C-alpha cells in the first residue's frame, strides 16, 4: 500500500486523516481504492493534481502512472480564481 497525503480541504472526507493508505498498481487503481473506502471523495478527485514520488503525473503517464508500494502520493485540489 502507498501513502496518500490528503490536503486540508479533503480531510473531512477521510475522517480528518492527513495521510491514508491506498493500494493500486497505477494512479487510477489507487484513486478507485480511495473512493471505495471514502465514497464522499467521488467527484472531488476528478480535477485534483496528483504527484507520485514528487512528480506530477501529467508529465508521466497520467492516470496510468505506475505506483509502487514505497511511493508517496500527494493530492492537491485544483484551484481556480479570478473575477
């Protein structure tokens, strides 16, 4: 299982946990595992920026980016702004 760091804006969905364990061979499977255990995350991760081992998955294989058990995965919700 990999460690997934949960941002403050999503911690209510994980009972306040800063970090949770999740399993999956790639980012898609790992996010599916998170949503199966924390159903209120569904729809909230769609636009999240995901980093595996400190690297943005958009510069790798996207949702198919492999995840090793020793990896730390960081979720950052996308921010929008302006008037």
